[in-house]
């Protein structure tokens, strides 16, 4: 049965649909010797190549794997950096089939929860704006914030790329010049949390993502470490975007694992 190329490659773990669509536009994928086009349908009899290399579109016999990674500040959410700076992928375990896909990004100075998965379709849905998946952050703000400012941030502020606002904003305490807030939004605009506060003349001194959808940052996972999501967490994550979850493994909740560092 023929299906769209980007859906087939995503399901087989070669990347998210968004990544694959970008590769198609860049001319990096061919089907039966011809440059692929957005929307082309393929089957398992077609010869598909990415960057000149043949790729399999048969989904791995292993169940998709999804990790909770505690990103420290000072790492990039990218596969390679020309300047040699560390990336989150340096810290992840090696896999034989497919590749790790980050569910959204965190900028260099932002820490906290990052989901990574080998399931391209799951990643695509979790990141797509139509699903409106909640993202929650703990924000430490430098300076005094009055009630009018808090109200504006929830009603909406015009940024360079359109209107933006926090869907919820809660005072999380603090003393002196630094104060903590918990904010929630459903969009994934570039540096949106920081830009919203900066639009009010305020500086964010620390930013930590503490929740993505139903998955919360675990206290048992320290910065630079990861663990596999357990069956209950996987079920809630897949249900959120109306996908069938992998079959329960029956294993106990995995313990925290130290990320590996390349030298």
C-alpha cells in the first residue's frame, strides 16, 4: 500500500515529518532515481535514497523509544556545531536503527525537559501547532514586575512575528531582585518565553522547561542525564496526539542514566 513519503520515512525513524519535508525541498531525497516531491507516495518496492544512500522504509522490529532528557544550560539542540560546542545528541545513547529526534528545541541558555524519540510520527504531532500541546516553564525574572505587566503578558503582546501571550502565569515566589514565575503556552515560537518578558523591559536570568504535555521534568533525573519514559507516561503521551502507544514492556520504571560525552 502506497503512502506519502514523509509519513513513511518518519514512521521508520529517519526523522520528523518537518525535517523530511525540508530534505525533500533541498533535493536530498530521490525516489527511483528522481528527485522526490512533497506529497509523493511510495511503497516498500521503491528505491529511496537520502543524500545518495539507500534507506529502508520498513519500520524497526523494535518498539519506538522515547527518552526524558534533562538538558543543562550550555548545550545546543542540534546534531552538530561548527564551533564544537556540546549538543544534546552528544549525551544520548547510540541506537542501531533510526535516529533520535528532539521534540522541539531549547536554546543554548535554557535548561530542563527535552523529549527525544525514535518515533517520527509522534515527534511530528507533538510539535505541530494544530495539537496545541502545553509547554510549561519556570522563569526567574530580574527586576520588579507589577500587576499591569503580568496582565499584559496574559492578554497578548505584539512581537516581531505576531501576537503572543502566556496562557497561564503563576507567581512561584522569590525575594530581592530575582523572582520566579511559572508560565504556560501552547506555541513553539523561537525564544518566545524570553521575548515576551523582554518586551516589558525585563530580563530572564534563568529559564527551565518543567513540562511538555503530560510529561513533567523528573527530580530523579539530574542535568545531563536521561531515562526512558515508562509505560504509563508513554500511554499518556501517545493518547494526547491520538496515536496507538507501543505495546507495554512490563519492565520496571528505568533508572536515571548518565549521558555519554564525546571527547
